[in-house]
C-alpha cells in the first residue's frame, strides 16, 4: 500500500504502459482518475478496477479538456496528489520523409499536452501542500538516434521541461521527475510500429539483451509517486536495459 489514499491523475491510461500503471496504482491503495482519447477501452478498464478508479475521455492537447478533467478529479476525490503525464504518440522516419504536419502534431500532443497538464494540475497540488508530477520521456532523450528527429525532439523537450518545472515548483513542495524508458516490446506504440526484423535488431543492441517490461516502468512510477522519493526532484530515471551506458 505504497500509495494509500493518494489521488493519481494518469493520462494515456487505456492501453500499453498506462494500463499497467493504472493497475499498480489501484493495487498500491491509490485513487485514480484515468484519462485517454480511447474511451471504450478506458471505461472498460475503469469498471474492472472498481470504485476507486474513474475514467474520463480527455485529449491532452486540449486546454479546456485538462480543466474539465482536473475539476472532475477534485469533485470525485477531493484533490490531486500525483500527475502522470504518460500519453504520447510516436513517429519514426528520416527528416526528409517526415512532414511539418507530423512535427506539429507530435509536439502538440507530447510537449504542449505535458505542459498543459502541469499548468492545470499544479495549482491543485500547491493548494494541497505538495505533490508529485511524473513525465514520461524516453531513452531517445538521453543521446542521439537516427530517424527520431520528431519524437526525439519531443522527448528531449519533456526531459527539459521536467527540470525547469522542478525548479519552479520546488518552493511549493511539488516534485517533478522524468522517466526515460527503453524499448518496451509489449506496447502498441513500439512493437506495433516496428517489424520483427527491426525488433530483433533493437533487442540485440540492448546490453541486458532483453526488452523492458511495462511492470518495470510501473515500479518506477510507484516509487516517484510515493513519499519514498520525497527527496527526489528534477531527475532522469532510466529504465532501459543499459542502453544509455
Ligand atoms: N513503448 C515504448 O517502448 C516506449 C519507450 C519509451 C517511452 N515511451 C512513452 O511511454 C508512453 C506510453 O507509451 P505506450 O508505449 O504505452 O504507448 P501506447 O500507444 O500503447 O499508449 C499510449 C496511450 O496514449 C493515448 N493517447 C494518444 N494520444 C492521446 C491524446 N492526444 N490524448 C490522450 N491520450 C492519448 C492512446 O490512446 C494510448 O492509450 C508514451 O509517452 C511513450 O512515448 C514508450
């Protein structure tokens, strides 16, 4: 019960790693507002998780939808202790094959969406005397990679935003940390986009020779959400099988 009675706002909760984080928050005794644009899967999961979970349809690139979802969390659970900015989209391709429309769309969801979340939720945390914000970045924000000019730029921006917001919110006891997962092969975002040949190549390049699991990323989420990490802010938390070495 490492999150006993903590209220967690989790985006991108309907599938992939978000689903895993949602299950762990409930298992650790928390209350959960889970949001996603995929409302069918989200509502189904919330029903399965029971009355401590509540689902709202929410596009993270919309400022008004952030306001509505924040209000819902406050009405239903009385405030917010933890925000997990997990929702994100991936694109992969060399710079000439990518388009400016894709660049703008990815920045709008991954970067503006994360920024809007911190803007909407941090006043609630400040009023409550503190909180923990967890931004999901990526191993592509630790070094350079070919074919990730757009996704990589968005994840470096999230990593940078984390440090700036950690400084800005530290006087209010709001901690802001980033998680940089390596390749997680059980999610649509990754295995759904790369073919089996590329998946095998990626696995071979990982020092531990295995993909990261969703549950291993959820363990970091629980740690950073809990009071066990009370002295930790502004950090990059790698869970990448050693790729960053
Ligand atoms: N899978 C990996 O290997 C990997 C590695 C590093 C980082 N990440 C990051 O982890 C996070 C979760 O990724 P995943 O692999 O579980 O992906 P996923 O595609 O399985 O899940 C992402 C979820 O976000 C939702 N979503 C997409 N756009 C949205 C929007 N505009 N508003 C609200 N919700 C939206 C989707 O509906 C989906 O449920 C992402 O930020 C991703 O960039 C993934």
